[in-house]
C-alpha cells in the first residue's frame, strides 16, 4: 500500500534537515467553499483535532471564538479567489485553549470550475518567530564572522561557505558548492581533515583544533596553518544531516610557537654543548664530541677537520695562500649512514687547493651555507671530483661549512649535511652551528695550548731527572719514572742517588705538589739545591731546613714532600729523614718486608717544623725501596690497604732490582695512572 502524500512530504521535510525539519507544519486542504477535505498528522498534533472530527467542517469553525472571524474568512476568500496570502490567526485547540498560528494559503485551481480549492500551511506562530530570530542571528554570524565557516553535507560536499572562508581559500562560494575539500584544495592535508569529519558524522563527538596546513590560491607561495573544528548537524530525530566546519588562521601564532620551540631547542643544545664538548683536553675527542652532539639534532651527518699541522702537534701554518691540509678527526654517525660512508674516513689527511670551498671558508672565516644542493650547483665541481654528485644521489640536499676559529686563529672546519625528508638549513641553524663550532674551537685551542705546555713541562722535568745515576761503591740501584696519563698534567716527582764523602751515599726521592711547568721548575730547583748541599756532608735534617728556606723565597707558596737517606755501605748504617713523604720499605736478605718506622714530619713549605732523623742498620743484601705517593694512592682503596699491597708485592722474589721495579709497577699501577710515579730501589752490598 502506498504512503499518503502528506506522509511523504513530512518525511522529506525531516530528511532535508532545514527549518522545515525543525518546525512542524500543518497541511490542510479545503474545497472551493471552505470545507476541509484533508487534515494531516502535523495538523492533528498542532491543534489536537483528528481528521475524523474536522473533515467536512468549514475551516472558519476552527478559529477561536474570541478571534476576529472576519479576518479568517477574508484570508480564505482571498486565497480562494486566486491570490496567495500570509497572515496570523488564532485557532481553537481541541482541549479548549487558543493557539496563535502563522498560515500560508495558496489557491489550487480546479480544471472544470472557476473556483479554486485552497491548500493551507500552518505553524505555531511563536515557534516560527523563534526560528526566524535564530535564522537572523545565524545569517548575521555567518556573513560577518572573521572565522571561516562552512556547511557540508553527509558526503562532505560544500553546501555553503561564508566570506571569511572564501578569503582564506582564495575561492568564491560557487567554486566550493558541490565539491569536496580534497577536490578543491589538494595542497592541504585534506584527506586527514575529511577523516576527522567522517569521525564526527559517525560518532557525533565534535573534533576541535585539528590542524590543516598547506597552501591555497589565496597565498600560493606560502605555507599556512589553520585550526579547524567540526560539529555534526542533526535533524529533530537526531540523525546526522551534515557538518559545520569553523576555521581560524593561526599561521602567525604557529610560527611564533615554532620559533619559540626552536629557540628553546637551540638553548638546550648550547647548554649541552657546554657540558659535552671540550670535556677533555684532547683534539680527537673534542672534534668527535662536536660531531656526536650535532647528529641528529641539527644535521644528518657531520665531519670535523682540523689543520694537519695542529693534528701533528705543531703550531698552525703561516697561512692559507697555497691551499690547506686538513686532518679528519670527527665524524658522525660512525655507522649506519650511506652519506658518512661516502666521505673520507677518520684520520685521513685531505688537501684542498686555494680555490676549493674548504680553503675559501677558512680564509674568509665566515660560515658557508648552501641551502639547496642540486645538479646545477655541483656541476662545476665535477671536473675535480665526483663526490658532490654522489652525495646528491644519496639524498644530501643542503649543507653548510663552519670554520673553527678561536683567539683569532683558524683551526679547522666543521661540515654539516642534511638529507630528506628534513627541510634545508636556514640562517638560524647556521648561526647555531657557528656557536657550537666556536665552543669546540675554543676547546681545541685549549687542548693545543695545553699540549704545548704539557710537552714543555715534560721536557723540563725529564731534563732535570738524573740521566745517569752513579751510586757509590757498595750500593746497587734501579729506578723508574712513570708519567701520569695524558689526561693529567705532568707533576714534580724526582729521585736521585749521590756520592758523599767517606764512601757514603745519599738516596732521595721527592714530590712537588701541583702540576705543570711550575711544579717541574720547583722540582728542578730543589734537586739542584740538594745536590749542592749534600756535597757539604750536612746532616739530613739540616739539608731539609735549608730546602725549607729555599721554598720560602718563592713568590708563590709551594709544598713538597721529601725522603732523604744517607747510607754507609761499609757498616750498613743508614740515617733517614722524612718531610711528609710515604715511608720507605725494607726487604731483608731473608725476604722479610716491613715499612721502616720513620717520623713522618710535615711537607717542606709548611714552615716551623723541626725534622727528626732516625738510625737504622741495613744488613748486606737488604733492599731499600723509596717511592712517591702515585704508586700507592688509589681512589678505590685506602692508604693502609695499598701499603699492604706494596709489601705483598715486595715479598715476591725478584731476580734483579730492575725486575723488582717492573713487578711493582705492573701490580700496583693501573693502565692509566692518575699521578706521576717515581721509584728508586737500592741494594746494600758491603764494599770489598
């Protein structure tokens, strides 16, 4: 059975989702004489009368008894005479209360008669006015809002857009209507936006602040960003009939946010650089620290090259007029990068002519930024090398070279490479790279200066150590000097064995506190003073008193420890004085090991100390072991434990004094010593 026409009409109105769907409309039809012939369900809901009670009655009977019935009749008669009319009347509800109605009446001519039937549409007047007011507000907001607004159907086709959205998209409303976003603006992330709108249609939950980015005809040369929000539109039955989209241009806010975030990242990177780069005084390590820090936070690949003269330990060359030779000391990432694999390896020396970009960057002392690397750019280099073209095939599209300059001295260059999908380097990133390079350059120069001072101090110290010890008859000696690891500066350790009058000999070992050339120089001064004083055959405590006075003459206060022993091989008599130095060890002929009980005293330079000399008898074959604190001090053990390890090591039989020295160093000294170590062992043999 077919649906009545009025049911089809009202169902279509609901499906349309417009004002007809929101405003129930009664449909009434009358014959030419005003008799009601059709009364739909909306009319029954509006006035409470069923079709059975009103069909056949005159339409004027429905007016409220207190209303002006002449107005109602005149409206109907006007419609019946062939003119459409609109008006407001008061009708009588079935339960007895008045209902104000807005009516729209239209004639329906009869083919066979001159008179016309009339079709009347009626709606609650209060509801109609409310809807018209809402419509006026909506239309005003839609027309004058600075926010872009669009209405889309359930297929996500544009139905209507406001002027603000027309300006954002650079297209008139006529270009929008009937088309989808992905068809209209392919240069924005339209598919993501349509997925969001489908989600809104399916779930009914609004989507807020979804970002749309890209370019539109309004500004085809610049990327822009919009904040988009989507809300589902429903009919009175709660069924989705479309989507309302609102868009706000946030390009400038997004740019400001992006710049602020970039600034924070730059500050964080610089802060980390102050901790990580230059943590040592080694050229290779500093160069590698710079490369490791920049990958991947600034670049995809980085190389750091230092002047070959610096890498060899020499001073920088006279200039760059004839080109430049660079040693590759840093490279990141070390593995897993096709770009890095195509570049020269670590340790390789690279020579560049004066016209090469590397030479030009070093000569000009300014960063060189090539934002976009393409075939045209690398073509001139093809005559000399195919590496730039090869890097292009590996995806390198942007790079920059930053000179390493410190204290007005050119030290090398750092090169930064970028591959897809990241964008090209910009001037801000070049400035950041320059700041990182400046920090690294200062550390590299510090390492250079330190190395020069260290080498000078080592040379000074070793020149002051006894080159050839000639002990007196009856005393056999062996000695070792082990400098600290390269991480630390040279110290002031020294030892000596001297011939004294009457066949006696002096054995001494000392340590100037501190490091560097100052400590080495003071050590040399004390060593020379002892040699001069010892030949006067002074008592050990008198010699220490003279050394104390010598330290007081220095412009800067210095401290030194010393152990001084005078041995008579003929009698075995030994006199020992300590000035804050570790105690000597004695190995007796039968293999017993003990530390000699000698008052420790205070270091030279403290002042006000009266040193005590103790007497000992050394049996023939006894071995006296003198050493500096570097042999027994350890961060992981206390001093008593280390002294126990020393005596245990001395208890092991050794075929010679040299073997004993080597055994002590092997057992007690780690691979990388924290301090210099001086060792002097002496065996007492009676003179024939």
